[in-house]
C-alpha cells in the first residue's frame, strides 16, 4: 500500500530552543488543515538541551532529523528540505508561533497562483509567547523571502541551489536564497492572512553580551551577502546606504549614548508601558554596533 504524500512539509530548524519549540509544535498540531495534509520536518541542529524529548513528545505529525554537531540554520534547513516528502515547503523557525489557519492560508496562496511562487505572510514581533488576540495593523514584511514565514515549491529550492551553507552564523541566508529565487522568475505572493508571530525578547543588560555578539555575526554575514550580490539592492538590504546610516545615527543617540545606558533607559520605559519607544532606543544602539562592526570587518577584509 502506497502512503499518500502530504500537501505541505513544514521545515523547522532548531538549536537549544526547547521551551519555545514545544509551543511552536503545539500550535502546528492545532491547524485547521487535516493532519494527513501536512508533515513537520524538525531539524535538531546539534542541540544540547531538552529538544530531543520535546520532539519525541510532539502531538503534531512530525519527523525529526538530527545533526550531531551544530552546523547553522542554512545547513539545518537544507537537511529538512532534502527530507521533506511534499512538493511544497513551508518555512518557520522554532521561536515562531502561528494561528490555526496558517498552513491553510499558505496552501491557498499556491493553489490560487497556478505556478511556482514564493508565498509570504506578515511576521509580527512579540516580546513573549503571549500571542495578542488582535493582529496589529502595521504588519508589512518587505523581505522577498523570510524564513520566519514563507512557502516555496520544493523543486525550485533545488533549482536555486538551496541555502548557502557558507552563512554559518546569524543572518541573511534567507535573503540570499530569496535573491536567487527571484532571479529564477518566481514572483512573491503576499497574504496578510498568513500571520506568524516571532518571539523576540527585548534586549536587556543581562543579555547584552549575547545581543552584541549577534550584531557582529549579522555584520559578518552581511558582507558575505554583499560579495555574492554586489549592488544597491543589497546595500539597501544590509542598511549600508547613506540615508539609512543617517537614520540609524539619529536612532542610536548620535553616537553619544552608551549601550548600557540605552538599555537601562529602555527598561525604565518598558516598566511604564512605553514599549515602542523602548524598542526604538534599544534597537537604535544595537544597529549602531552592527554598522560599526560592518565597517570594522570591511576594513579587515579589505572590501569596499
């Protein structure tokens, strides 16, 4: 007897994110789409926490792929794509929570298109796993491909060369693949109904070292992306234009506010429920560190 293939394969890379992964899988288990219509391919990228136990206990239709050493998100997603049994791949991350109609909405994108497309939906950042009852009005997602919320036919992913595993650390691997899918002629179709909530706790003094290290990783991979795709479009993506730098200079306190001072002020503002202002201040000084790292790495590597 031949086992029927699912309509969708949801590829989720994960690394030491057990608590949020459990919540993400619970939400996928509660989809309006029949469980026979989709599978989850969760790629454990060498986790050392309780991730294997979370995957073993999942209520959703799941197959686990284990990488014995941490190889990065690009390699983990490639392993998931290769293991997928469906002709259509949906991407989310292990810190992304979706609504009950999420997979149905992505399936509708591709059924309506009638040709290979990149399906996209809004990515809404939330500071904790408490998903808001009402979707915010501002929910645009300019990225051509954002693996927090995207769907692509499986064959074009191979035609484009899959994710570049040279993006070993944080950042930009989905932008790179998006540019290559765009070059293949796949249009982007955006559905406001296919909403995903990305859990991103605000930067704090306690997380400062980790946050600064991530900005440095983002700067390194930004230059790798620029080497692969030189030109104004990529410079805009990595925030490397004069106008963007001027905006971030202002947002970063004109270079006068130390990072620790900014994060302390952001904490004070959050305590008074001024969350948007707190986010802008914290993000401003972290972007300042990112741009300074971008310039430093550019000098070290001898690139323009």
